[in-house]
C-alpha cells in the first residue's frame, strides 16, 4: 500500500488505481482553495476549505476523474456593495492520460480542441480542472439578492436600510414659479370681496 502523501491535497496519486482498467477508487476530502480561484468580483478565497467527492477510474488511456466540488465564494454585491457568500457546487469530469498514451489519444481525439490533461510522475493535478469547473460558473455581476434595491443615486445611502428614503426634489423651473405664486395668484380674494358686497 502506497502511503506517500501528495504535495497538495488537490494532487491525486494515479497509483491508487494504476493501469488496471476497471479499477475504481472513491475519495472524499477537504482541500484549501488555490490562489486566484475566481474573478475580480467574486471567488473562493485562497485557503478556504472546499469539499470534494472524487471518483478515480482506471481506463485504457489513463485515469478518468469524476467529481463534485462545493465551496463558498465571496464577493461584493454590484448594487449595494454588501459582502456576499455564494455557495458554489459543481461537477467535473476529466480524463488524465498516461504520457505514453498521449500520442494515441491525440490521434483519436484530434477533432477536440479541449485542453488535454496528463498524468505526470503518477500525479493527477486537479487544480486546473476545478478552476475550469468553478470559475466560469461564478456570476459576472453578483448581487446579494435578485431584487436588491442598491444605493441611492443621490446620496449613496443603502435603500435596503431605508426603503422610504427619498429626496425632496424640486425642479428648478417649478421653484421659479413657486417664487412668483404669491404675486400672481391669491386664491379666494375675489370671492371674499363679493361676500363683503
Ligand atoms: Zn445588494
Ligand atoms: Zn439619498
């Protein structure tokens, strides 16, 4: 039994299943997120734990890795700038090819322009696969909730905290009329005069 500890929890040991097609191995483990695991607006912070369920399956050309990853991405709402914790759960599947099978694999898979993944020194590096599975699924414009009211365009106050929030807004043209009003219109003046008569 090989007990060598891989360099990173995201690096699997291909010898777990070896070159014996049909041999399968299931692993459940927690690993810290690698650096740059997200976009400018949202991502899983480096070192934050991710739960992984991985099945390694020895196939003719290499090792087929299928799994799920769940983690919590952190970012800021694009409307109100509040912090967001966004649960992320996604699946992935990737064939890692033995180096000596790579040429054959390339011929068979010539049509595909997908990036190929290889087993190097019996190691399977999940990091790029996880990145490709998680990062494209993160929202471009994360919001704390779909109907987040955002910030007041005039003073920047959070409208969520103060839904009644509004500003007395007097159009400059109306303001000018209001200033004139006492001179041009005195309601009731005529009537009063009639009553007196
Ligand atoms: Zn928000
Ligand atoms: Zn305001």
